[in-house]
């Protein structure tokens, strides 16, 4: 079953946001503002990640792996900074971002492979 790019973005945004919220709960974050930051950061980060995946998927090989790793690292840094500067209750913003992405990235690839591509 093929989905449009917009449908792909929405599905992966929903999955990534759910994982982010669950990870935040594991980190004992309960404030509505923290949950809002997770939604905002995922709204900002999911489209570039999908774009990078689609572009790197076209080239394949070594460049593909390197570009995806770099994009993942960039997203962790950007999300970590969003949590660090805008959240009042996040004690370990980069660990939160790393953990959420460590879970969501492989899950996102699985969703793409199984359902969307």
C-alpha cells in the first residue's frame, strides 16, 4: 500500500510524537508545556528527516548511511536544545532527545519499510 508524502509525514509525526511523549513520561515529565515542546519539536524535525530519508534512499550505499546518521545526530542536538532552553522541568534534555530518537528512528524505518514505501 502506497501513501502520499503528506500521509507519510502525518503517520511518522504521530508515531514519533507518541514515542516522545512516552519517553518524556519515563523521564518523569508531566507538565503540559513539556508535552507541547515535544509536539512542536517533532513538527519541526519530522519533515526534514523524511526528506533526508527520501533523498538518501535515492543514492543508497555509504552516502545514504552517513547522511542518515548525520541527520539523526543533528535532530538530537536540535531537539535537545529545544528542550534545554524552553522547558523548565527537563533536567537531561539531550538524554531525553537521544532516548526518544533511539526508539523512534528504528521504529520509523520499520513503518516506512512495512507500510509506506
